[in-house]
C-alpha cells in the first residue's frame, strides 16, 4: 500500500479520485491549496505526490520548485495541456511523470506504481530493519517495536528515530536533524527538535533525566544507543 498525497482544488475531481485510488489499495490524503499541500508533504512524508498545476493560491509549477528544494518525494503532475513544451517544462522542473486531463484513476494508478518502482527504497532496494538493543525500526513498514511491543509514532517521530537509528552510538547534531529530518537546510529552531525528542522519549518510556536509548549531549545533539546491562 502506497501513501499518496493528492493536491487538487477541484472537488468534482478530487472526491471520486480519492475514492477510486483507495479502492485500489492506496492510502490517500488530499489538499486543496498549494500551501496546504506543501505543509502536508513535509509533515506527513507521503510516498508520492499527485500535483495539479491549476491551484488557486499558487501556480503548481512554483509549488513543484518549492517542493523539490526540500524533498525528493516522487511527483506526478496533472496538466490540462498535452503540448510538448508544457510537458518538457514540468519534467525539467522536477516532476517524475505526468498525466493529461481528463485521466482515469486506473491510468493514474498505473503511472504511480511505475514511478514508485523506480523510486529509492522500492522492492529490491529497501532498507533493512534497524536494531538497537530491544528497539527495532522497520523503514519499509514504518513500524517500531520496543522489546516486542509496537510503539505508535507520528510520521515525524518515526523519521527522527529512524535517522538516529542509522547512526547508533554517534552524536547527531540538531542542525543535521533539522536538515535531514525536517528538510530545513537554512535556519530553523532547535526547540523543534527538543520538543519532538521529548515526545519520542515519552513513547519509549524514558525521560531526559533518566535516559535509556536517547542521550542528550549538551550543546551538541543527541545519541541513540542500546541501554547498558545492569551490574
């Protein structure tokens, strides 16, 4: 099951398309404006974005450029124009594929599956499950267990934990976390990282004062490591 984000302002197109894609096994979220779509793409980290170019608040090509500046998520552009110059422009702007309106859900589904097969992390190139002590992080299923018990995380909390789990025993700076997890290459507040680390610690049954897996290195960052054996 792929997680799709549909950015489309026309309700008459959006509603039946969501229903049809869900019937084909996808988890579908939707946004009706460019800014809402950008926020959802960064917060929820979908597997693929379907982007309509004719949005009410911002041209879809501009949104595509903004998205490409901070994310490598695959994007299929929906356009009403089928001339070669238009198609070349959207592909050069960073789209992975395109569909010309009107299109069917079956056509979009086929193109989505083709794009996802080519994407990093597709079958055959998926990352292995990461194990740190009793903590298991499965990037393919986006699932976490602690001593065999599932841990329910938000998409951002999962991305944060996964990034730390790829570097067990290493101190990871807050600047790196903002860049790699939040996709904020310039600026950004360390407080954002602190708040999410606090939420993550709570779900792992620990605190900053009594850490087990997440250890703060004051003034530098955070380190994920397996608890030391008692004694």
